[in-house]
C-alpha cells in the first residue's frame, strides 16, 4: 500500500491530535465539535474543487453541512480561518508522509527519493489541497505559525536525510546545503505544477509528467555526484546566481 494511502488525516487525525494535546480529556461535546469542523473542511475542499481554491464560498459550505452561515462562524470565524485549518491539515498529513518515507528507509538519498515520490502521490490525490499548500493561489492568505509548523518539521526531515546522503558519499556535500535542498524542492514542485496544469484529473500511476520525476532525480544526483572534488561548489555567490 502506498504511504499516502495509509495516512488517515481527516477526522481520525484531528481527534488524535486533540486527544494528545489535551492529555486525553476530550468530552463528547468537544468530539462532536471537532467532527463538525472536519465536515466543514471537507465541504470547503469540495466547494474549492468546483469553484476554484480562491473562490471559497462559506454560504455554500454551510449549506452542504446543514448549517446556517452564522452558525458556521461558531467553528471558523472567517474564510481565512478555514484556509488556515486546511493548510494545517494538509501540512500535517504531508509531514506524516515524509516521516514514514524517510524514517522507514533509514535516511539517505533512497529515502529522500521515496519521500519526493510520495509527495507527488499526495499532490495527485489531493490536487485542491496541494494548490493551497504550494502556491499563492489565495491572494493575501498567509498561514499562521501553527499551521506552518509541520512544514518546517518536514524540511528538517529532508535536511537530515540529505546530510546523511552526503555523509554516506551518496551525494556531494553541496546537495545538503540550503541551496542544494532548495533546488531539490524546486525540481519536485516543477513536476507537480506541470502535472496540475496539464493533466487535471489524471492519477499518479497514469501521469506521463509525474513519471518524469525519476529521471529528474537521476539528473539531480548526477549533478551532485560524490565523485566531484570535495571543494566543488555549483554556485559561487550572487554573481553566478545572476548569470554573470
């Protein structure tokens, strides 16, 4: 079973986090409130899929979950709050995917490759959520520190795995630098954006563009070959970045 398919990040995950954060003290009333929040978020995703991520209509969301719009504000006080909760949900789910891939493989380049592959599987399975996570599709929306925290933890996981790849001589140490990791993320995001733009509705296994990830990662690994001299750097400051 693919990692992304084994991550139950809806109601189960929210209830689990609530129990953990309150030391297990979740009352039936709180549990019902959490369930309603998740139903609202699921409805919001459905509306965004139909009308566009930036066109979220809370009146329609409320109608789909059987609430009057004023009642919906008891759960989320604004449209931004709904976006923020969805961002947190998505980032926590993605963190679990990264963690399962990287820790399951014991770190290193093979683990990073698997994590990037499962990231694309997640994006293909959740295209609406993926847009919210990786693009500035909603004007003015900035995730809260709480919502963004899982993203930072995920970057730390990848950073540690890339450092292990360099230590094992699987990649040149430059690959584990901040620019090397940024290039890796840009590569994966590029494949994901091409798939989103040109293959809407096409699944992970059927996508011609997602299939390009493996050769793209091969090219990345060849560029950061451990056979290069230890002092080699693919960039040398602002002048090279500007093409001088």
